[in-house]
C-alpha cells in the first residue's frame, strides 16, 4: 500500500482574447525549473525552464509556443502566486536620483495587470505597400535577444511581419524564407523601419505598481515593475 498523495487545487487564468487556462500549483519536483530560470542569464534557457514548468501544470490547456511574452509572464506569475504565495517582499532603490537609499516594498501578485495591445498593427510603407504586423511570441523574442543592437531590431521586425500587400497581391510571411523576409526588412528606409519599431515598442507587458518609503530620505516612492525578472 503506497503513501497517500494529496490532490492539488485547480485554478483558472484568463489571457488575451479571453483564453482561459487551467492550472495547478507547481510541486517540489517542478521547482527545479524555477531554480534554473532564476540562476541562468541565457534568455533562451530561462524561457525553456518557464515553458517546461507551465506545460507541467496546465493540463495541456494552452500552447505555450503561441503565447506572447506578456501572456507567458502573466500566466507564470499567476502560477507562482498560487504555488508559493501572492505577496512578495523586495528592496527597491529610491526614485530620487540624488538619494542612494532604498525601501522595502510588498507587492501582491493578484494586482498584476496584463497590458492590452493598442498599437496600430497595419502600417503604410509606401503609397502602394502596406504591412500587417503581429506581436512576436515569447519564443521569438527570446531568440531575438541572442543578438544585439541593429541586428536585434531587424530580427524582431522580421518576426513581427505577418502580411505584406500591395494593390495587386497579398504576400503571407509564412510563405517566404527567413532570408527573404530579412531582405525585405533591410530594404526599408530608416523612416519606414521606425514605423515597425513604434509597433514593437508598444508590445504589451505585465506590470504591477510597488509603493514603499525610502529608508534614507523618507520619501514615499512608487515604481511600476515590468516583466517577471523581479519575482524570482
């Protein structure tokens, strides 16, 4: 007769487009994924660890390969909240640039906000050419972060292009090779590229406000934390 194994509770989380994801808290055997993500400086390795954890606890109710970075972060932090607690204490620097103090903030992960995509996804490249853009997946962004500077922007722009069309033809990006998409992006003028960059700059993020008092100047500070890096 084996030892009794307790049943874990089940929770639900709603992502963009009203996608409801079922999940349970992660267990001791799955905490290793969290430790890998906390210790690694490689964005692809961090993402891989987070994806493995999410896949383990969501009963197959979501395809992590299709999630945006904001959706992945929001889902992960909801899982973390139900696994080890909603409240997190952290030390944050004073918002006064002339002060080198800090303060202890307590944030509640139930207050997380999943941003909405409000950027215009259709941009006009020229009088005849238009481009429809999409938010890159978390996997796409992690891979793009392996490059730097202008190369990173080009790679992100390539990943964001969904459709190119003119007065006669619709060109679906999926029908073209990465080299062909890169050639198209690199043929853009700086002004045209700025339109794609504006879209990428408006990609939704996960945010939460933290309020605390500086232990040096006693100033009450408020900072908006973005992404999941603050919560390992």
